[in-house]
C-alpha cells in the first residue's frame, strides 16, 4: 500500500504571498491531519479533516485553512505569509474511525516551506 | 501540552538494546501510549502503541507498567539507522477524534 504523499516537497515564497500544500492519504483512509513543525515550537497540530469536514482545530490564526475533497485528498492554505510561517508542514492520515480507539496516524514526508 | 516526560537524549552502542523511558503519570484509563520516531527533517514514523498490555512488533517492544504511569520502548538490536528523535505520546481525546500532542522527545544516538 502506498504511503502518504505530500506535494510539493520544497517551496520558497515571499512575505505576503499565499501558498497551497497538498496531501494524498493512504488508500482507504478518510481522516487527514495537518501539523506544523518549527525548531522553536516543535510539532503542533493545525487541524483535522474527516469526510470533507473539519473535525478538530488547533490554535493557529485564520490565515491557516484547509479543505478535504471527496476522494479524501486534502489541501492546506496559508494566506499572507509571514517569516514565522517557515516550517515543515506534515500531513498524517488515518482511518478516522469515529469510535476512536487505536486509530493510528501515518505521516507523509512533509513540505518544507521557506518564507523570505 | 504534552502529558509525557522523556529524557532529552540517550546514547546506545550499535547492536545493543536501546531502552527509552517515558513517564505519563496523569494518563487516563482510555488513553493509548504511542511511539513515533523522526529522522532529521523527515516525517514522523509510527513505531508501536499500547493501552495496558505489553506489545511487540517487527520494530520494537513496548512495556507498560501495571499502573500505566510509565512505559519503555525497547529496540532490541539498535543500528546506526535507529538514530532519531523518539516521541512518546499519550493520545488525548479532542472532540470526536484524537489529536497527537508531541513533546520534545528523546534524541537517541546509536554509536558504532
């Protein structure tokens, strides 16, 4: 089974621009979560989508948004980029079983975003 | 905030067992303990998880104490490629699903 894929792998943008990152989950997985990793803050949860609906959201400003398509692929968008948005953005997929329990998240390789 | 405590770093000789401890004294009865590792600038890799019983898979073993307040990840024969940051995570329920809260983890260095 193919793993989680993320595109692009590397991206350079300038302040004020916007960016869209893409994530394709493992086949059959319906939940996609996004995380931001920076040297200062570590790995932080952004949001989670299940069946095209945002189910959970972390403490990030409204400039960070996402969506999920009917095939479970997900995109996240960051508008009005700031220097502090430079980070590794990680996507993780899981079955998303609403009963919870041991629903393991599997991570993609990440997208390295650099804001100049 | 993360509800786990791990040593910031550990060393291990190649071929020896690596035992990585984790304290999670406030864990609730329905919370799982998960272990991931991250090799520099790559996505975290799932290793193993458990609830109450000890678990083993092809990568590692997870030993959970009877009171569930701590656990140990065991890599039975560490290799240089096991050098990574290891994260112990207690799965926190949030709303209708679960999120992963990562702490700083343990940097395991496997030495030749």
